[in-house]
C-alpha cells in the first residue's frame, strides 16, 4: 500500500500522547492519515485532528468520544488499542485496587473500545492491539500485567474470526523491551524480598536500554500497509541474543520449564 493509498484515512489511537502511541501517530501523519488521540491527559500537538481527554476505563466518557469522532468522520479505518500501564511486585503484595485497575485499563477498556468503534470500521480496515512479549513469556513480578496482555492477544484472535467476513484485519504486536515513560509510570508494590526488588530493577534496566518507540512504530506501519497481516507479531529483543522472533520460535519447541528457567536468568 503506497503512501497515497493511506491519504485521508482515519485512525483512532488510545494513549497516543506519549511513547509507542505517539510514535505510531507521527508515522501515520507522515502518511497523510487523520489521527485522533484518546488519552488521560491533553496534549497540544498539530499531528492530531483532535486529542480527547478520556480515561478509557470510563465507559460513559468513552462512548461520548466514539460518538464525537463518528459524527466528524462518519467512519474510521484504523483502530489502535494501545493505552496501558504496568504493576510490579509479587501478586501477594499487589493491592486489590491495582489489580482491578490493570485489567480494567489494559483489557476490559479495549474490549469496550473495540465494541464501540467496530460498527464504523470500514471494509479493509484494521484493528491493532498493543500487546507484549509477556503474552508468550510471562514475566515474574509482573504477573497481572502479563495476564492482562495475554487476555488482549486471545481476544484479538477470536475477534479476527468474527470480523473476517467484513474484511477487517486484526493484529496484536508484541514488543520486547521499549524505552518509554511506561517504566517510570509502573505502579510498584513490593515487600522485603530482595529477589523481588532485583527482578523489578532488572526489568526496568532492560526497558530503559530497549528499542525506541519509533523502531516499534516503523514496524507497526508495515502491519497497517499489509493486505493480510499476521495475527500477532513479536518485535525487538530482550538481550542474550533473544529477539522477539526467536522467542516466538522457542515457545513452540522448548519445554515450558526451560523457558521459565531462561526468564529467571534474565530477570532475577
């Protein structure tokens, strides 16, 4: 799909005010796509047709935003379910409030967002979910985050079958470590266990030395342009020569216990 073929198309991105979401928005704008941002905080940026202040876990506000965008455009071509956050620490140390919130934002809100926008997605449109390598390699001390992202990936695969006859494509991209403000924004709830603290510190160090958001956005744009993109795409690396593609391959052939052993070596 050439640049002129994307011109005038409409994209909605949750969490486009920073990180991967903003990088995707910039790439789309360069392709003359009209981009709408749906984020918790307002960002004044000319790349957006409009930026909506919206906690996507607020169903009433999310519906209002959907209706306003549809009134303005009549349809959308690309929906990017990208917003999310992480919590770090043992499950036993996580607050019930944090557990409720991470599944509400990372999983339930994007299911609702998909449901609201789906009637207006054009034939040939795409729904793209921001997943994580933690979808296939669950991370210690990030169990709830891993589960929320795994839920998104499973939802996206089921959704792909439902919308196949409408010629709408669904993909989850699964980054490895990416250097964004996601790391600083992580809710950390720990006890006195030094392994727990070390595990979180190692994960944060790996993230800060990870891929740039634009590296991920460049690859996401390739998904947008593909006529038949894959259901899921692993991107980036986590060190020790382990790229997303290699890990995806290892998951299919290596015993699960050995994969958990590798995770312990990397993160603990």
